[in-house]
C-alpha cells in the first residue's frame, strides 16, 4: 500500500511540474513570436524562408541557411547577419557597398572601403600572436551588447582591437528585439568574420530593475548559435566572453587559444580588490582572490576564463542561468569543471591582460535650434547623424 501511495504522489508531482513547464513554454513562445516579427525587414524575409527556398534563393550572402536553422531550433533570438572569412575581398567590398545603399537611405553614402585592400581570409597580417595555421584553434569571441549612446563607439574600439587577432570569429549579441542598421553598417569595417544576433532579454526578467540579469540572453543565444553552427570535427575552437567596454591586451588571445578544457587568468579593475583572479601554487589553482566570493565555487569574472568548444557538445544542455551574480559560477558548474582541471594562463595568473574598463554614462543632450531649415552648411546632416545614432537630439523651436 505504502509503495502504491508513493507512486501516486510521484505521478501527481510529475503532472504539476509538467503543467508549470507548459505555462513557461507558452510564455516563451509568445515572447518568441514578438522577437521573430519585429526584426528589420531585410532579415525577416530570410527568417521566414524555408531552408529549401533559402538555398534556392539568390544567395550571395550565403547566410539564409544558417539563419533558418537557428530560428527553427530556438526562436528566442534572431540572426541578423552572418559573414564568414572565406569571402574574397572583392566580394566583401561589393557586398558592403550594396548593403549600405539598400539599408540605409538616410545616411550619407560614403564608401569607407574604397581603396582598401583586405588581408586574405580575415587573417590579419599584423597579428601579433602569429600562430596562423589550420591546426590553430579558432577563437569565438562573444560580445553581449545593448543599445545606449556609447554602443557604436565601444564596438568600434573593440572591433579595432579584434582586427589584430588571427583566427577569430566575433559573435555580437545585442539586447534588442530588432537588428540595428547602424551596427550592421559598422561591423563589416573590421574585415573579421562575425555574426550579429538580436537577442533581447525576456521581459519576465526585467521586473526588478536592480537585479536584471544583463547579457544573459545574449550569451545564451551566442552559445546556442555555436552549438548549431560549429562542426566539432572540422576544427578546434575556444570560447571567450568579452564585453564591449573591456580592454584586451593582444597577448590575451595567444594565451587563451591553447585552452584544452578551461583556462583562467586575472581581470583588472574588478570589485573592491582591483583585481579578480585564481590563486596559483605549483601550477594548480588553490583558491580565488575576488572581493565577492558569495559561496560561489568559481568566484571569477566573466572575462576571466575561456573554455574549449568541446565542452559545449559534451554538455549539450549547459547554459548560463538568469541569476544575477551567479552567471559564471553556475555556467562553469554545469560544464562539470573541477578545480584541478583549470589551466592557469598569463604567467600563472600574475599578469593582467584584460581590464574591466567602464565608460562613464552621461545623459543624452538635446540641442535647441531655431529651425532645421536654416542650419548652415553641413550642420543639418551632422545633426541627423547624431539623432540617428542616438547620441543626442535636436529640438527645433519653430
Ligand atoms: C589591391 O590588390 C590588388 C591585387 O593585389 C591590386 O591590383 C590593387 O591595386 C590593390 N588596390 C589597392 C587600393 O591597393
Ligand atoms: C594542415 O594542413 C596540412 C597541409 O594542408 C595538412 O597536412 C595537415 O594535416 C593539416 N593539419 C590539420 C590539423 O588539419
Ligand atoms: C563527427 O564525427 C563523428 C565520428 O567520426 C560522426 O559520428 C559525426 O556525425 C560527425 N559530425 C559532423 C557534424 O560531421
Ligand atoms: C607556472 O608554474 C609552474 C609550476 O611552478 C611552472 O612549471 C611553470 O613554468 C610556470 N609557468 C609560467 C608561464 O611561469
């Protein structure tokens, strides 16, 4: 009898869990429909294509297939644009120019790429970590970003750092429901392969403005994209999360590229101690130096570790939780990391190669003008740019 009762209880509990899961799923799909249908017109046409149509369609961009497969499996984000490094410089130039004209009729059409000769295959000749070769691990550099006045300048600065790194694939995941034309206009300028994703934070996590899990939907989308698009048989790869306002020494890329499973290293300008880092003794991690341990098994900063892509496939459901402050810890725990497996980098964690710099935020200024029609010379065009980039506003009195 007792056994039977327990069995019944189990069934009831299972049904309860199933009901809750269904409600949550409904919530997500409802939300997903919003995300799907608010993407920019250019992308939504390819988003809505069936894979077979996509392949048949005129497909100079060769991205619709990727886009469709991503959207089929997870509707929580939209791939705005994917560009690979195998496109020839001439193609790249033509593509760039045409897209600028098609997308952005309001902007002044200056061809910034004219007269530029890109280096081959996106491999920068200035790469300092000159370990170019087919056996060199690719670096997936995941950058969560969000719309704000400083977004374009931050991405410009970061893109120009990443231009110096060979075998790097940049995943820019933006916390907005639609694709930003300004960002799609900017990213080709760095001549590195990239994917631009619109991955807005689900509104259920926005209720408490003091505890919003920023960047989580972005990183989850990027991890999902890698799982769908990386062929583990083809090449080895390393995943790193780098925010758009951080500062990266080029030696960092040389260090993380050799990550076999998980590597860790110090991050400067973090927390109350000025640095966050594992403590190393005889080449092994013996503890952590971080001003907010909070009972975390891995009290590390998001920019303080890199993982090998194989872990994503070994633990196919491991992802980052929407839990403020515990994103790194729970993610690393879900990947089954043990302390003795951590590979210390940056000279046994004694050199700081990445910095948590932050850009001061200032409110958006509004410029008062008498009348837009009477502005002299180039000023009207410039102020249109200022408005379009969201860095300022113009208010015409008349
Ligand atoms: C770019 O490279 C091609 C072939 O190497 C060359 O013919 C062309 O003049 C170069 N263009 C510029 C602007 O340097
Ligand atoms: C790299 O390329 C060379 C020659 O193309 C080939 O012999 C070698 O097996 C390749 N290495 C890897 C790891 O793919
Ligand atoms: C990778 O290789 C394994 C075994 O060699 C094979 O079963 C699998 O289908 C391959 N995966 C892809 C994506 O090619
Ligand atoms: C790190 O420490 C180990 C053990 O003391 C030592 O063998 C190794 O050479 C050190 N590595 C560097 C880069 O200093």
